[in-house]
C-alpha cells in the first residue's frame, strides 16, 4: 500500500513540475509578444510621414461620412491627433517593456533553466515582430530576414541544449561526453 501511495504522490509531483515548466514557457512566449508590441509602439511613436498620411485619409473618410466640409482645419486636427497618439505610443513602449520584464522574470523562475526562458523569449520576439510588422506596416520580409532569424534561433537552441547537458550532469570535454557522479560533484 505504501508503495502505491508513494507512486501516486510522485506522479502528482511530476505532473505539477511539468505544468509548472509549461507555465514558464508560456510566460516566456508572452514576454516575447510584449517585447514585440513595445517595438510596434516605438515605431509608431517615431514614424511621422506614414502616420500623417494615415490620419489625413481617416479624417477625409470621417468628414465625408459626416458630410463635413474639408479645409485647412483637417490638417490641424491631424497634427493634434498625431501628437497625442505619438505621446500615448511612447508611453506604451515603457508599459509593454515593464510587463515584458514581469513575465520574463516569472518565466526565469518557472522554467527548467534560464537559458530555456531566454531562448523562448527571443524566438517569440522574432516571430511576433515579423508577424506584426507584416500585418500592421505591410513590411515585406525578405528571405535574408528569415534566414537570419532562423540562424539566431538555432544558435540559441544549441546554447539551450548545451546548458541542458551541464544541468543533468553530462559535460562535453574535447568532444567526449563524460558523466559526473553525485560523489564527484560533492568533492
């Protein structure tokens, strides 16, 4: 009976550790998304020509729907709207970065290793930055961008695999894998 009871508790702890690890990876993914959103807000806050053209089109559409007369006032309205919008986006850069750091530090605590959280966060940031740039700004991502992002993510995965080998007690020295016993670690 004790053996069955112990095995049941062990399985519960194992499931808890697995769900905790998945929570850490999920938090790292969210951190990458918030970092990408901060980048989008920074681009909007610093872009002037694209935002001005978009505002003028929107003011023209709204004024034609409401049957208002167009004039020099539409340009002044756009400048005022853009100023407030850029200030809000500039503030959102700091908000999204703060939220990203909260999620990332929680991911560091819950992931198996800090490298796992870093790899996941960086890969998610690349992915979401590319998707948001394509959707919001109609940016064309060249093959070179995809190759570069893939190389960075693969390099981070190699780093992650190397750190995983050290954490489990297997180290590679001059191309040969050696196992370190618990007694050797104590010495």
